[in-house]
């Protein structure tokens, strides 16, 4: 098996590459990543022992010439994690989101079609479905109703992927997962932001009333699901991925503070995110029924492991939380 994995220097992509190298001694992986503010080669350092089974290329998925030259070497599958992934940044400026998430996906699809790649896997998100009321869960048949520029760009990409299957008969699969947590998550996202701010005795900014609900899954469970879908999923299908762990944001923040022996007075309720989706919940029964997937990591255990990981990897996140990161932080949180 030879894979091209884009966005592999980010959070989920790096965890996926490691999972695949560990699980399949015959798999070779080429990774392609632009190394934006969110990309970090340190996230791939654990691939070292796998030697020449992994090769990294720095580049932009929207760069047609580069992508053609990479894809022309031939792959059994291309797995597209590359994206601008942070909702808050998309509210400040959507340009990079449209360029990478929409145009970049189209460029990859064109190259995969031209060079006959076996399967194209698009890593999408539950956010394309919009927001839920108090009950129910998203299924694969629900209409798309994205509410942020980020989720709109991901929904547009999903539509392109679907159209390349319908129009050209390309073998594609789309995965839509809920909120991930685990090692190497960039500390702009809720869980690593709250852990690292608490470790630094800084305020923890919780949007609105803190009762927005997310459905959490450990990144390892997400990666196992993607592996299964690439290998056994049906062409043209969409698979929801979630671990049935719905929690209001403020409960998670309180849990983190308790584990770190920090006072709840560090919590600061701030002005809400515009267009903030109230609740997400994923129905992943199709994935369970058709491919036998089940989550394995219990949330409390996974969160405690994640907290320990950030305690042990302080240099990793301290290096990130400076420079460009602080410019964004001040702009976004400054007047909230
Ligand atoms: P991330 O921001 O940590 O990583 C994104 C990676 O993409 C970075 O390494 C970045 O350098 C790279 N990248 C950005 N623009 C690029 C470009 N033009 N060309 C090549 N590389 C580029 O994101 P993540 O949280 O790991 O998310 C990965 C994927 O999973 C995204 O597509 C996201 O939409 C999706 N997803 C994320 C979650 C989540 O909870 N984090 C949940 C569901 C789906
Ligand atoms: O649901 C999947 C999505 O999860 C992915 O597609 C996105 O790439 C990923 O970023 C994530 O999006 P969210 O917007 O849900 O994640 P975020 O970590 O930004 O926020 C989680 C919740 O916490 C959300 O309700 C907003 C809230 N929040 C977030 C931050 C950063 C706060 O209350 N305060 C904060 O400072």
C-alpha cells in the first residue's frame, strides 16, 4: 500500500501517519504539507524509526504543478487532511479557507483523476451539517447547513468530491468526524487551549454561557475509523464518525481545572463566537453496522492522558504560543 497523506504535519494527519506506519509494516507514506502556522514537523518526529517508509514534501495542495508532479508517482490512495481548520480564524478572514479547503481539494481531485489514484479519501467534519436542537444526532442523509466560513468551505469541498464520483466515476469516500482531542493538537482549539492556559495560570476564555455542546472523540479512534474506511468503505459513500460523548464546554473546562488543581476563578465567560453552533452530535451507526467500528478510548481516560501529554510536552506548546500565535490571540480575544 502506498499512500499520499496531505496536511500530515497537523494534529490529526500526524497521528494518522503514525498509526498507519505502526499498523502496516508494508505501507509506505508520502506526506505533503505547506507547514502553515498549524503545521509542525515536530509532530512527525516519531516517524523517525520507520526510515524510508515515510517521505515528507513541503508544498501547497492548491499548487497544481507541484501536486501533479507528486501524484504522478502513483498512489493506492490519497488522504486529504490538509485544511485551514480553525473556525475563529475563518471568522476573521475566510480567504485562506476558500483557497486551501475548496481550490486545494479540486486540484488534488484533478491530479488523482489524471494519474489514476486508487481511492480519494476526503477528511471532512460534522460541522457541515450545521447546528442541532436539544435532541437528535446527525446522519449521513441530513442536508448540509454550514454556519461558519470554515464549515462552508468544508461543505463545498465535500460537494466537489461527491461530484467527481458522480461525473467521472472516481473512487472516493468522505468521512465526517466530530470534535477530536489528543496529542499534538494546536493550542488554539478548546481542550489544548484550556490545558495550556491553566498550566500558565492564564484566564480560560469560555464563549457565551459555556453550554454549547460538542461530541468528543479521541484522535486515535478517529484514525482507526479512517483506516477502516479507506480499506473497506464503499466508493462514493459518506461515513459519520463519533464516540457518543456529548458535553457542554464549561464542564470540560471545569474538569481540566480540577485535574490540574487550579481554581475555577480562572474561567472567564467572554463574548460569544458569531454564528456559534449550539450543539453537535454524531450518529455513527452506519460505520458500526457496515464496517464494525467502535470507539475504544473512554473520554475521561483519554482526556487525562491528553492533560499528561501537554504537561510532558511543555516545550512543544511554549514554542507555538509566541509570535504569530500571540498576534492572533490578541486580535481575537483582546476585546471579548
Ligand atoms: P490542523 O490545523 O492541525 O492541520 C492542518 C494541516 O494542514 C497543517 O499541517 C497545515 O500546515 C496543513 N495545510 C494547511 N493548508 C495547506 C495547504 N494549502 N497545502 C498543504 N497543507 C496545508 O488540522 P486538524 O485538526 O489536524 O484537521 C485535519 C483535518 O481534519 C481538516 O481537514 C479538518 O477539517 C478535519 N477535521 C478536524 C476535526 C478536529 O476536531 N480537529 C474534526 C473533524 C474533521
Ligand atoms: O466538530 C469538528 C470541528 O471541531 C472541526 O471540523 C474543526 O476543525 C475543529 O476546530 C473543531 O471546531 P470547533 O469550533 O467545535 O472547535 P473549537 O476547539 O474551536 O471549539 C470547541 C468549542 O469550544 C466550541 O463550542 C467553541 C468553544 N470555545 C472554543 C475556544 C477556542 C470556547 O468556549 N472558548 C475558546 O477559546
